[in-house]
C-alpha cells in the first residue's frame, strides 16, 4: 500500500474516531441537560410559575384527592410560587428501583427550603437519549376554617367556605395565603407553605372580626335610634317613654317642660357567638330636664337628672345591608 493511501486511511480513521468521540460527548451533554432527570423538574416548575395546572398535573403524574380544586390553576397557582427566590435545581441522587431524587431549593422570606422529587427512568429516545418521569403521587391538601363566614380569599381568589370550612388540593412546593377581605368582616392573612407531597400542613384558621366600617354603621344606627327615641319622648312628654332610658318621680311635672337628651352614646362591640354576630350590651347615659312641683310646698323647681341605661340589639347583615333591631325590656 502506498504511503498516500496510508495517509488517507489514517485521516479517515482519525475523523471517524473524532466523530465517535464527538457523538459520545454530545450524547452525554444531552443526557446531562435536556434529557436529564432535572428537565421534568424544570418543566414542572415552569408550569407552576405560569399557572398552567393541567401541564403541571400531567408532568407530576399526580392524582387529585376529593377536595376543592380552586388552587390548581391560573392566578391561585401562579401566586403559590410568586415569592420564591434563589431557586436552584440540584444534582440527581440515585435511589433504589431505578429511581433518582432531584432536589429543588428556594428561599421564602429569608428561609431556605427544600423539596425532593422522585423520578424514574422510563426508557430512551433515538437509542441514546434517556427519558425520565415523576414517580406517581397524590396531591396534598390545605384545610381552611373561617369564623362566621361562607367566603374567603385564598391566593387572591375568592372561594366558598361551606359551614365555614373547606379543603383545597394544592401543588408543591407552594405557598398558600388565606384571608377575609369583606366590607363588614375581615380576617388577617395567614399562610401555609407546602414543601412535599407528604409533609403535614397545619390548618389555616381565619379569625374573622367586624371591620371598623361595620362598627361605624352600627354606631350610627344606634345613635339614630336613641336620638329618635329622645325626640319622641319629649314630644309625648313622658318620663318613662318606650326607650332604654326612663326616670321615676312622684312629683307633678309641668306638661310641656320635659326634655330628653342622650349625653353618652354606647360604645359598640361586635363579636362572634354561636355561629352568628352579636352586639354586646349597649350602655349609655341620658339626661331628663323638666319643671316639677314639690308636693308639700307647691313650689316649682327644675328637674335635671342624668340616668344610666342599657339595652341589647339584634344584628342582621346581608350583603351591604346592615339592620339593627333594639330589644327592650320593660
């Protein structure tokens, strides 16, 4: 064989070896990137962040427990990961049964958290490229209770709360915040962070309270009732009107001289009780003025007395309508 042919053969052999080596490098590169077990985790995280619950559920291969599905798509799902920072997908670690564990680390409010995903090799594509899939799982749930309300807001989405409670299926990892933001009733936000499919999650308990707007509206109606009652008492010239306040006297009072005024209006306190909202007993002061006659001397002299009073009310709130019904005992 001539030297020329030898050089040509050597060149072809070298090219073939380089091609094979390049192919091996390329295969390894692909298997360590787009065909790596981290890739399904990246795609799953992207689906969570974009609010694509259908894609996330398909990738995770998870079953949905009997529960409310409001957190599994759209805004509620996007919000679940919106406060994650410093997100890092770690190197896979081998596990039994042809499985690997891929860690996901992230930070929420300065706390470093970790979620572990189990994946299994499902085969290859184009002979060389590995394929991976999540080991099937079941979504966790977050239980929420609320005092005296049939509605709440979870991750920015209004949800129904039948009998003041509900259970929501959720993706993990995720942060879920519940609150009540009504005009007349509210509850401060409370959060739960779900880091794993089997991690215990404490229930979110919303302690609903009456808002300042409701207290103002009830106070205004109480003042309106008392002022109206005082005006009617003066018009009818009664020392013992059909009002929470009254004055008892054995003296003769000059007709036309009786005047009632409320000098101290009650402070309104609204609290939950036995599945409803009640107004605490209302205490105040009223002043009666008149001319009265001494039964022994016949002399007329002014009457000016401040009296304490107390009464209860029934509170009914429907939508944006507030009704306050005084309950008087005589």
